C-alpha cells in the first residue's frame, strides 16, 4: 500500500500526541509507569484480554472448519488486541488519568498500520519488566522473528479484507500459531513479572505464591 496524505496526517498526529505525553523522549513513559501502577490497571480491568481470547478461539474454530482466510483475519485481530489492548493500553491509561481522554489517545496513537508506530515503546516496556529484547523473540518452529511474522500476517489479513485474497491452510495455521506465541512469549511473561496470571476466558488475576 502506498503512503498517502492520510498516512502523513496520522503520522503527524501520532508525533504530536507523543510529544504531549512525554516530550523529551517516548521511552520516558517507561520510567513514569511503575510496575505497581501497571499491575493495578490489570486488576481493575481483569477482562481486558477477553476480546483477544475470543478472537483466537474463533480463529481456531474457523481453521478446524477449513475457512482459512477467515482464520487469518481473526488470528491477526487476536495479535493486535494482545499487543495494543492487553499491553500498551495500560501504559497510556497510566499516563492519561482521565478515562475518556485516555481512550481517545489510545485509539489515535495505536491506530496506524503495522506495529512500527509503537515498536520502540513496546520493546522498552518488555525490556523493563521482563529483561528480554522483544525483537529477538521467535517461535521454535520458525526462523523469522516474531514481530516480523506479526507484520507479515497483518499484510496478508489486509489483502484478504481489501483485495479478496485467499489463504492456504499453512498460512492459517501459522496465523493461529503466531497469535498463540504472542501470548506465550510476550503477554504471559510480562504478566508473570507483575505477579499476575491468566485464568479461563482470559481473566487476569493475582498469581498465587
């Protein structure tokens, strides 16, 4: 897809929002957002992961029934929900203390194409709480980096939705596997560091012990 005036306007808006939130550097957000505040958000919004879980379960059902293009659509939705709603949204809500305004900032900040707009923030957040470079993560069965696979799947999803493209069974299975890996390798380790766990139906609860 070509870069047009709308994309440029979105980039400009993103930069202005970023400057207002943390003018010196975007990564300042990490320093301002403590582990306890992040943990409190999850406990106050313990169902924040439920839409991602629902999307993944739907993707698995579609895959089992041979609807491979639809599988990719729901698998990518799951991935985006995990990264945006389950990880990045709590950070913004911690910085913007008016609930309705925080929702607007989240929507505008993380609505751009791909994950490049918030890759640095995601990477520093993961390094801060988990101590691992998120760009190094990859599935054991794949030679590609996990975030690169996420972007590739998103591109396929866009071709399916906007150009009527099809998907193979292999691509559908990869989509589900990538979404599952985002949970296992990114979301779950961060929740674990915050002394939290995910129970059935995606409910986030304090971890025992």
